[in-house]
């Protein structure tokens, strides 16, 4: 569904992302991992059209979308969420979701009924009339997801939706994401919460210092020495090995 | 135009009572005063589209107001065209000016105070141009030929003028309500609240902002043309001066930016206050501007949503229970 080839971006002398390749098959949940500053969010912003890649191509459903503005990409059915949640604070929850729904439902009544329905599906039925600014962090993360879904997008790029949530909230949102996937959506998610990645993602990519260093099922990735070293420093893998033998 | 508290209904009722009361007061002074306030209300409603809903605070709405007035005046004085053609042309010229300023400013991603400064600069440049060129009448301005009659859009009967202005203001407010509860309005508010999130949700924010400027410009041009047809005379200071730009933004901010009633309520309230001050202290001309400033500072500090927001806190209606709770 999504094919990323040789994506590169530098900011001045800093190579944020170099030659990144990535595939997201339809109906899957793919993780994008990596330590802080690895270039994950930069990757996302390029895929979603928020920043222009220096080199490389992004293809969505076979169509080259490299360099298209975000709103065009969203119309085609791919949407990103933000790591720092961005609700429209002055609007109610339902109106927030409706902004997403308006993309393909131009009539106010249609948009509002779609947003009500999406809100209920994500367990926000009781909050629809509350101002978005009154939501807790968990509520805002859900709202971010609901708004993205309401656009009718098929591929959702989630930027750390679990960050800042307590374990019980994580369990809930994992359930929601699984439910949405089963309804026919595809996910590419940046995630630090390993519990979530392990239980959700079929495959994951690991980015370190702007380069893809590993790719495979999460359970195998955590044993991959290069991944361990990316997180814990050079030589850590070997020391862990010794530790487990001792 | 959804009113959701006792306070808001009382506020709106008071305004309507005042506007209707003017008919019975049989005081030409009051009527003249309210006619002026209504024209200012139109430019305030114009500012409200961009500044209120879109969060694009312009400090130069005189650019649209003056362009509307000048476009109509030039067509009438220099080309001898009918006032009604000038009327339409003035609205279009205002819209075009708004779209032009918007296209240029947003092309370079200006927002906040930078946008305010650019709009101010546009209005000032236009003011200087209008006072320099021959076809705009230079420093002496443009004077329409006196030819009363509805065909020339020159009406002597103040009551008729007043009624017509009430209808115009009501129409602009109805359009505002229509915009507010439409897809475009929702997108505009989304842009105000968070532009990045809006872009992610498939909104072409540049297009929305330029369209908002065009609509706002059309309303601004309309206000300018109304002024021209009322006074039959314009010059660069009167229609492009910064006083117009200030009046355009102060009413909505006091009344409630991004609401349907706010611009009218704020404008009426301020004008009444200014007029009252003039009568109470006749020896201190210009005191009304000092009052404006004090009220504006208080409104910004204590009334983030203006009079409408304040009234909304007085006896709010109970929200209907959620059907799915």
C-alpha cells in the first residue's frame, strides 16, 4: 500500500534520514522504531507531505505522491497524526471530528452524523458535546485518531499515540487500533512503548541515526544486536550476551 | 445564530429594541448616529470573517473599505456609470483587494503580528496612492454629483436609508451565520485553532485563507460603497485612514470575535459609549477614543470572548443530556 524508496533528508549538515526504504502492505500494522533523534518523525513528515524530501520517492497505492502537499495526500487516503496532540481547542469533540469528516462529506448534517458515528466507535460517545480542551491526554489521543478516521483515510500514520498514557489506557487504545485495522485500515506507527509494538505490529523497521538498520518481526528485532546497540550503546549486545550466559 | 443563555438573549433583545426604538425616537441626531454605527458594523462584520473565524487579525481593513468606495466613485465620477454598477463593482473590487493581500501574505506564510503589519502597510500605501493620483481625485477626493433617486442610489429620506442599512446588516449577519455553520466555516475555524492539524486533515489552508480574505473583502467593499452613497464624498483619509481599520477590529473584539452577533453588538455599544462621553464631557473632544482604548484593554484582559461570551455566562441553558451517554 505504501512504498518508500531511498528517502533522504538533511537539515544543513545534519543527515536526518538517509536512504530509507519501507513497505507497508495493505491491512497490516507496521512499526517504526528507533531511539530519540533517529529520524522517525522526519520520515513521517516527508511521507505525509509536510516536508519535502531531498531524494527518494513515496508511492501510495501505486501512485507517486512524492512532493504532494499534505491536503492532497489526505484526500488520497493517507493521514498522519501528531506526537504532540493538536485538538482544535475551541470546538467540541464532535465538531473536531467533523472537521475531518468534512473532507468527503460537504454537507454539515452528513459531516456531523459521520463524526458522531466515528466518535461512538472509538468510545467517545459520552464526550461528543464537551469542549476538546476539557479532554484528558488519553481522550485527546483518541480524538486525534477519531479525526483521522473521519477523513475516510485508509492508511494512518500514528506518531507515538501511546506516549504519556498509563498501562490501562494503552491496553484500551491497542484494542481500538486492532479493531480499526480489522475494519480494513492499515497502520504505520512510530512507537516507543514496546508492549504496544510487540502486541500490534507484524513487522517493524528500526531507524538509527537516519538509517534503517533492521527490519523484521518485533520479537526478533529485540534480539538483533544492531538494534540493541542502537538503543543501549556500542558493545551492549555483547555484554548482555555475557550476562545471560553467566 | 444559536443563542444559548438568558444573558445572550437579553443582550440581543436590547440591541434589537434599540434599533427599532430609533424609528420612534423621531430624533434625526439619533438616527444619523445609528446610521453611521450600522455602516461601521458592516466593516466590523467584514473583519470578523478573517479576524474572528480565521484568526487572521488584520490591521488594515481600510484597504478593502477604501478600495470598494474608490472603485465605485471612480466608475461614477470618471466614467459616468450608474451608481448600482458602482455598487456591484465596489463589492467585487473589495473582494479582489482582499484576495490579493491574502494571496501575497499567505504565500509567504505570514501570520499573527506579521500579517497585521502587512495589512496595515497595504492600507497605508493605498491611502498615499489615493491622495497622489489624479484619477482618484488626489488630495481633494471625489465628489459624486448630487442626483437623488433610487436609480442613483442616493436617498434623502433618512428613515428609508436606515431601513435599508438594517436590511444590509441583517443580510451580512445571515451570510456570516451561513458561513459559520458550513464546511468552509469549520475549515476556517480549524485553521484558526491549529493550522498544522488542519493541513493534516486534508484542508488546503492557503486556499481557505485566501477565500476568507475575498469574502471579508467583499463585505469591506460593501461597507465602503455604503459610506460613499451616504455621504457622496470620499477622500483618502476618510476611507483608507487607519481609523477605519481600528473601527473594523475594535467592534468584533469587544462584542465577541467569531460570533454572529458580536460585531454588531460591539460596534453599537462602543458608539453609544463614545457618543455618551461626548455629551457628558462636551469640552473634551477626542475623549471617546480614550474611552475606546480603555474598553478595548479591559475587553482583551477580562472578556476573551467579548460581550457575547460574557452574556453567555449569565443564566446558561442546561445542555441537553447526551442521547448516548
